[in-house]
């Protein structure tokens, strides 16, 4: 391929992602609350879906001394390449679950993120989470794949005697009355019925629970699909990047970020938009995949590709997050494009908010009317902080009007150079502002 064109950084090269994570963990370990494993059955909760959101909801409920049943249609946790970016506000919640040390150890600490102009091969702006040091004990992002969170949560959940985890158990119907919810399932034991005081539907974008409740999934599907390529090559040998990078380009934008991998050796994911009418077999062919990668990031040797995927992307929010004793959380309640890594984070916030609300109601600290607060808080927060942000992120990267595009990049640059606006941007992108704003909603 010849000599690779030079990528131009904003400032002299330095260690792109560093933070005293070990020091944070040492400080946390001295103050952490160790949850009691003994579980006294106060109320039975059923959670549909053993993804990270469902598992977090189940674990948080178990830690509140509820008996929980997790119903998962698949035979194991899905370990295909999915979300990995975990923001500071979410790290605080994972800490409350008692999982933060394992979570950080199994991922990568990412202090910075970069915006680039791909046509000029220039870095436009760098944002540094360390500016949030006085706002959170976790002024960084952690790149830990979502299946790791689900698995470590399940391992902790199995320590509770009143936790029942059922794989290969598909919910086929749901009905409820004033006192309970009844879920009918098909699984290894044939047709079964599970009775619960409350049911949490965290069963993904195609949610059976949402459909059973006849809840509209409002929004739209993007006309182009997204391509994700996972490679073993080290992009930091090719350009002065950090672990999270966004490349604006009117012809073909790119997202580039690093994950640890199950073996801890590290690998990189590159996300591209497919052409609107591009056939799947063409987009995923060896020739086209390597051509896209080489065009964006030229190198002399072929890329060591270990995974490729093509999928549709949506911007949708359920019209309701609660119907009686049934609640929606995570992708069952909202989906969005992945630019910014916000969807899974918002789902975990759903799970923690719902577990806390149920805890207050069941323990007699609040009337059942408080259950409506879950939707009052979580639905607008998703629209304001996730839907709006991910749509804006995508449009910023793909903008093709030269004047608008230049203004967008100038705005990013100016924001990064102004400490006050820099911090404001991080407060929003880290979802700290979202959590604080939600807490004000009665």
C-alpha cells in the first residue's frame, strides 16, 4: 500500500489514556458496602432477559431482599460484539452493585475521546474526563464489553438463595390482574407459568413483553445499516489516537474504539455506514471489508479481521414504560444508534431506578403511585440525553454541507479549548447531568 499518510494530532504525543484506577479502587474498597447474601423473600420479581440490563435489574432487586426469577430465551449470555462504552454515571451504579473492581479489571480505562476530520486526517478536538474529577469518583470511561457485565452480575446473583435463573426459557405471553403478573413460558420443562408481583421486560428491541402489552415503539429506522469490524491490529501504531475516536466525513464517517477482548489482549472495532442499497453479502465480503479499512486507515499489511457484522439501527422510544405491574427497561423501552455509546448506559440507569422505586413501594416507604415516577423520570431522560445526542452525533459526523460541516468542527474545537464549556460537554456526555436532572423529578 506504500507509505501511510500522516495523521496530525492537536498536540505532542503523550500517553492517550491513563488514570490511577487502582488508587480509585483502593479508596472504594475501604468504604464499600458488602451486600448480605441472605435473602428474605418480601416480594417476587420476574425479569425477562439475561442481558446486562436485565441482570443489573435482577441483582439490584436481590440486593434489596427480593426473590427474583430471570427468564432468558437463549441458552447463554450473548457474547457477540455489542456495547462496551460505560460512562462515569453508570460506573457509579456498577460500584453500588459491588461489581466495579471486576468490571474495571476486565476492561480498559479510557480517559479521553477524540473527534477527527477524516478528509484532512486531522484531530479536531480532545475531551478529557479528568475535568470531572470533582464531580465523580470515576472521571473516565471504561471499555468493558456488555456480556462481561451480564456474566459477572449472574455470578453474583447465583449467590442469592432466592434467585432463580432460567436459560432456554422463552416467554410466550403475559397477563396480569390487580395483585400479580403471570408469564407463560416454553422451555426445557415444557410449558410453565411464573407468577410474580412485578415483571420487568428487559428483553431487547424486539421485546415480547412490549408487544404483549401493545405498546407503540415510536420513532424511525435509519435508511443505512451500520457495519462493525473487529480487528487485532493496533491502531495506535497507525495514528495518534486514544481508545475512543469519531471521524467526521461526508463520504464515509468512522467510529474507532478499543476493547479488551475476552483474552485481555486488546482489539479494535471500526464502525462504518453501509450504503443504503448495499447488499449484505457485498458489504461483508473480504474485498470490501479490507478496502474500507485500508481506505480509512492505510497500512502495508492486510488487517487481521476477527469479526464482521451488519445491522439495522433505530431511534425509537416506547410510548409507555409501565402498564400496571409490568415495566420496560433497556432496549425493550428505547433503542438508538451507537455513536456516543449511550444506549446500554441508559438501560442500566433504567434498571437501577426501577429497582430503587420498587424497593420503596414494597417496603412501605411510598405508595404504589410512586411507580409512575419510573416513567416520568426515565422516558424524558432517554429522549433528552440519548435520542437527541445520538442523532446529533450521527448528523455531525455525516454532514455534507461544507459551511455547516466547518461550523460543526469549529464548534467542537472551541468547546474543547474552553474549560467551562469543555466540562459542560462532559457533564452531559457522561450522563452525570442526566442522573441529577432525573433525581429532581417527583
